[in-house]
């Protein structure tokens, strides 16, 4: 069973940058699109903020477009999310998963906390 481990979050000031990493226990990129999701404080649902398909087509939510960049390293089984010009509204726990996601708590993993201060 695939395990996903997110890392790279932290506390930054508005306007700062972070790069998140998602390490997969095995290569799933050949068969699945991968996405970054986030769960904001007070929200019960995760929203998709960026995705990358098996053909490396990328797509973003309106809030992420122009600021975030998703990429992957198929050899390392890693997907990245570069976040620039961070805003307080970006504060959330960020997760990686397939797109569409596997709806399993163990599959989602722990996520990585991103906190953006004013």
C-alpha cells in the first residue's frame, strides 16, 4: 500500500515562500495524477490547490494560480509544491494525494502545516 509523507511546511510572514515535498513509498505517478490539497482552519473539507497529470499537465485553483507551482520527480517518487507570495489565507494543513483522491485517512497521511502571518 502506498504511503505519502508531506514535509516542508512552517511559519512564514506574508509574502514569503515555502516548498512542500510529498514522498511516495513507490512510484504511482505513471498511473495517477497527483494533487496538493489543503484543509484550512475551521474547514472540514480539503480543497484541491494544484495538480499534475501523468503527462505533466498542471492545473491550479484560482487562489493558487500565479503563485504556486507543482512539479514532480518521478525517479524520487516526489511531488513538490513551490509557494510564493504567501498570504494569511493560505494558512492550512497541506496534503498530497492522487487526483481524484483516495479517501482513506492513512493514505492522506499527516499533512504539513503552513502558517502565514500578517
